[in-house]
C-alpha cells in the first residue's frame, strides 16, 4: 500500500476543492470532478495526465449523508486506499458502498 500514499493527498485535495466542477493534476494523475448539485461530487482519477490512458477509479461523495460510493477501481488496494483516506477525514460517520465487481 506504500505506493498508494498519494491517494490520501489526492482525496484531501478533492474534498477541499473550491469548485465541484474542475480538473487538476496530482502526482501525475488527472483528476476530474463534476457536480450537478451542491453537497455532492463525482470524481474520476485517470492513470496519467492524459484522460485517454484509462481510469484508475471512479467514485462519488455525498457531503450531506457522508456517503462514499466507489463505482470503479483498478484494484482492492486502491479501493482500500480511497476508503481509508475518506475515513481519515470523516471517521466512523461515513457510509460506503463499493460496486467494483
């Protein structure tokens, strides 16, 4: 899991973003955030700065319900890194749904 340490920083940036409709690069990965309403965002983490190189993970977060939904993830360690990063911010008040099968 040591190689996924950047996920914590990336999740910190995602949850602290001033806009829920933005793109940024973090540790060589393009992150795209979209939202159609306040209190919610969907994010995609791409393998590289080029979105056409493929996706690492797709997830959404509802700030009101403190609900994380992981729609797609490349690996179990990546899924665990994402959930751990959100738990580090929201603790046990977080509900998680994982649909990566």
